[in-house]
C-alpha cells in the first residue's frame, strides 16, 4: 500500500527557502491531492505520499528529521493520528456543507438506500438537517480503521447500497461491494493546501526572525543572559559566556547562581520591575548589569540580564565626552546674523535682544527639530553681558543618567571605577560666568532633574563622590522640542524644575509658519553653496527656478532640511554644469518619495482648491509671491554690497536707493 510520488511538476525549480508540504493519504483522496498539487508548484514544494497511519508516520518522521517537511496535509482518522504524533503542523481537509450536499445528491441519484459515515462524530446540526428535510439517510461515525470497517459491514447487512465518506470509508465500501461517493471536493483540498502554505510561510518568517535575533545576540559585545522564573539560564550569548568564563552549552539549564557566582537577578523576578545600571562583582570583575522582565502573552516568564564590562564603558565615556565637547566653548552665532524677514522672526529677534540685555533669568526655548534653537541660544549669549565668558552646550538625551550626572556636575577622584585621578570639573564649572545650554532638556531623567533643580536654586553644585559645595554663576538656557508643561502634568517632568526654567520663554516658529524666510534663507544659502563648488554664476538662475518649489514645500525638517536641500541642489548644478530642470529640482526636494503634506498650521484650501485667505485678507499665494520678490531684491542688494566691499553708500548709489532704505531692507525691517 505504501508508495511515494515525486514532487509536483515544477518543484525542482523552487528555491531552497520554499516551504515543503507533504500531502498524505492512503485512500481515495490521493487522486484529488494529485490533481491539486500542481497548482501550488510555484509557491511550495509539494510531496505526495500514498500511505497512512504507522507506515506514513515513519516516512514523515524521517522527512521532518532531515528538514524536508514543514507542514502535512491529511484527512479523517489518518490526519488525527498523524497530528498527535508529528512535531510539525498537520492540516486536515475539512468537509464543507456544500461538499456534503453535493455528495448526498450524487448518492441519492444512485440509490434510495444511502449512508453517511463520518470521522469521530455526527454533528447534531447534521441530524437536524436530515430530519427537517425528511432525508432517509443512515448516519454513522468511526474513530479507527477497525471502526470504519465494522460500520461498512453493518450497513451492508442492513441493505445500504451507497456510502458517502472519506477516502478510507470509500475504500472499505468498495471492498464490501457497495457504491462509494467521496465526501471531499477539490475546493476543500485546495483550501487545506492554502492553509498549509500560510502556516509554512508564517513558520519560515518566525524562523528567519529568530535566526536574525540569534545572529544579533552572537555579535553583541555586551553579554546577554535570559533566565526563567526559577532563575535557571535559558539562553546565553557568546559574549556572556566569555565574560562569565562559562561554556554557553553547559550553562543553559543551570541556576544563575551556580553558573555565575555573584550575579543575581535582583528584584526583577520577584517584582517584575526593571533595574538598570546595577554594579556587581562577578569573577573578580566589575559589571554594570541591566535587568528587565521578559513577558510572553502578557505573563512574565523570566528576565533578561545585559552585562556591560567596565572597560568598554570607560572607553565609551571618553568617546561621549569628546562627542559632547566637539564644539568650541564659544558662541558663533549672533542675533543680528539671523535671517529674519518674516514678522514672527523679527519679533523673535527683538524679544531675544531685550531678554539678553536686561535679564539673567533662565530661558526656555521651544521649537521643532531643525528650527534653530541652538542658534537662538548662542545669539542670546552673544547679546548678553556674559558674551565674553564661556558658552557650553550639552545634549541631555545623548547620555545615560550616570554619565550625564558626571558630565554636568563633575566627579572627585575615586568616585567610580575608571574615574580620573584628581577628578574632573563638570560643565557647570566650565560654564562659570557664562551660559550653559541644556539641549533636549525634556530627555533628562527624573532623578537628575532633582539635582539640577537644587543647582539652580542654590547656585552651587557638588561633584559626584564629593562633599564640598562649589559656587557657580551660570545662566541656564534650556531647549526642547517637547511640551514640558504637558510632561509635568503627566509626571514625566518635575513641576518645580519646569517653573524654574520657564521664567522666560521663547518659541522658535517652524519654517512653514514663516514662508518669507524661506526665500531669504535660500537667497543667502544657495549662492554660498554654489560658490563652494565654483558655480556662483548660476546663482540667480537657480534661485529663480528653485524658489517656487521651495515655497511649496512643507519643510518638516525646518531650516536644517532647507540647508541640506540647498547643498543637494548645488551638487545637481555641478553635475549638469547648468541650471537643472524643474523635475530634477523637485526630486532634490523629496529624494525618498516621502514628502509630507503641509501641516495643519498652514493655510487651508477652500472647496475650489485655491488658498483660503488669511485673517488679514491676504492669501498664502500672495504672501509667497511677495516673499519671492523681497528675496530677489535682497539677493541683488547683497551682490552690490559684496561688489563694493561692504560699502553701503556705494552700494546704495549703484542701486539708486538711499542708505537708510538699503539698511532697512538688509535688516528685514522695511514697512510692508
């Protein structure tokens, strides 16, 4: 009875990653499987096995062990038998209502004495159906091949002439001299094959994801150890084995305390709370341990411990410090140097000048990423009485809590492993007498916010590991793209620190809210970019071609995005040795195809599609046209000034305007 059929017609052309489906039956269903298998040849490797029960199980177990079987398709009692004994999914060919009705109709055409023999049980709904339609059909159920054979003998003795059932039942019926009608349709077989294919694909994707994760874990320099709720090791990457001096294969299954004496899970198993930055001595070396709970299906199943050796961390401290201090401790930008053609920016510059010259209070600068918050902060410093003293900036989101604390407040000798001899001054001390910019202050951890608040209130700091208070005279400027007020209400930022920083507030408007500045910035940036590549002569023509496109863009990345776009446009000019076509310039604006729509702050469109007028009756299109004209005018003024070496009187004579008018136009203060 046992025989194996070759794969479907085009199976040898399938790639190695194609799922392998074994369609198995030892009875009448085999012909249906043979007909359907070629339909899946381009998506899977389909193996047909004309076998059942123990004999089929032996063949399939060998295929599974060799990695040649992902899913099995079978039916009836044979499928139920294989499902409980194979480690791979077994999909059963299901009997649909249409299949049953079609088979019954065919059976009643052949004889009035009909029986239906189903695997396991006859459903109550089927019995009700037979009763409602007054169908005289004998209904039987079986579990094993012996049960099926006995049913057929009994039905034959009762005078039944036609039997409807699965492949094994129809085979027994034919042997008993009865007419047999197969219960399964080709559509049922196709549905089972589709289900098997979907399962095989899901398994392949899960294996791929797991393999990728294993690959990442194997290449991590940090050690990773996973434990279950009893503290036994379930996974250990090579770095952890190297750090702990244990073989990963031998450590798996052992209690953590035995495999790595001195390393404990801490409270993560008992309370399910993560614990980060714990320092433990394990086998004579100091490790920084992060312990986080591991959840599966919403229930904690263990924990993951990440082990950081101290030496790489010490090197990282140096690299982070070098990254943080890569800028000079002096401000480069001034408020007068800000391009402020639009009313919001002129108002911002005026406000900053007043605040800088008349107050030493803390300033909170809020604005989107790339809008120029640090430029404004440097301008405030340059305009203040502290302009000759240091300007120090630090990104609060670029450091872990412990490193950020030592960067801000410094540390004493021996404060922690790897601390410099004689200690180190922090940024508060480095900025003494000047300005300290806390960029992305919203990312500062809550515990560190407490120390910062005390430093602002008492105007003194204490180094990490020290006991002496060091007086400091520092003006704090905090910058963030987040809503600190909302964070304070949600408990993510200290209220008292928020009020301490919020004494003076400045909002840097995004570029989309000041379209006049787009043209002015482009008129300033584009000639400079072209000059760097020796193509300054193209500036007027490129500016005329590019400005309409620049004015239409939403600028989600603000001024930083504009600077990058201008650089790309200059390179396109270099490649073409001419003004690029509009399509090229438009592609430069959105090289990724991910252009954002204009944000909600922009003017809405009326039903006709035209720009709706703003509150002062001027449409956005008119404002942008005016901005384009002013930008072109400003470009000519700057060209004249450059030609006359900055001599305003000579430039004004060449342009036919007064020196006062020229000065107002350059400053962006001309009356509208």
